[in-house]
C-alpha cells in the first residue's frame, strides 16, 4: 500500500504537547519541507518538545528554516547538542520562554538509538562530574562512575531521505544519514521527506537505509526548499 501523502496531512499528526524528533545535521539531511509546514502551524500548536541535533539551523545561514521554527514559540523544550548558532533559541532560553537540555553528541545519538531498540538505558562516563549528570543516576562499575542515560522517543519523527519507494523503503546517501536512521525507529509515527519516489522493487534491497516498517508516511520534497 502506498504511503505517499501531503505535507499538510503529515504534519496534522503533530498535536500540542507532543514530542517531535527532527533529523539532520545542519544543512545535511534536514527535511526542510516538513520544517516549513510545521512552522506554518504557528498559533495552532504549543508546548512541543523538539529533539534535534541543531534545530535545522545553520551557522551563517539566518534564513535556515529552523530559525523560523523556534521563533514561532510553539517549542517549550529543545533537546539538542548545539544551540549557540541559533540566536532565536538562545534568547528564548535566556528569557525563560524555552527549556533546553544540551547533550554530548554521542550520548544524544545513543539515547535515540536505544529508544528505537526498546532498551531501557545505557551507561556512559561522559559528563560525570559536570552539569550534564545533575539529577541522573550514577552507577559505579569496577570503580568507575557512569551516568545512566535513559532512552529518547518521539510521538512523531520527521526524517529525510534521498529516495523512497511507495511502500516506504528509504535510501539515504552519505552524511545525510546522520540522525535520520535512529530517529525513524524511535518515533511512534515517522514521516520521511524524500527527493525522489519510485515504484516498489526499484530500490536494491541492499541499498535500503530505513526499512519500510519504520516509515508511516512519505512526502515528496520540493527541490526549491533545498536551495538556501
């Protein structure tokens, strides 16, 4: 069965108070069309938690779509690895309008991965003795202290793909894979924005990056959205 849908219907799955994962690493592998459609819901959505490496923003690109998304005020909390490039986010945090949870990138990636794998937590020494460890269980193993980091999951994951078939098998090239694969598995409902859609069987099974069972909807990207 075809999973192709519109941007509007895909974003309709996001309701106020939900947690949303957003794939990408700066301009690589960000589903810009979905970000733009989510941004259009300004005034209609609120109290969202956004889990995103960098909020679809980019240093030196004030026109990057993530800046406008944060400026809508619909995000109450952002869990990310970097925020200093996003002046809107920094101001909202400083003004007490948005919470932020900053994580080391490896911890961020692994918390998402175990969220999709159904694992209850993992131990890491990264961050022990720093503010990152505040409020988190510390477990000593063979004389070494570790933070118990719990999984990250989402109500809706918005990810990017280079190509997909109508059934939802997704292929992603190169560095655009970044967090998209793990986020696709960690969302209750996952939407893939892809540059090309083909018929079932046209993607070599060995090239499938995200198998169809993890993808609930597909939208065809507008290439103009990727010309920042």
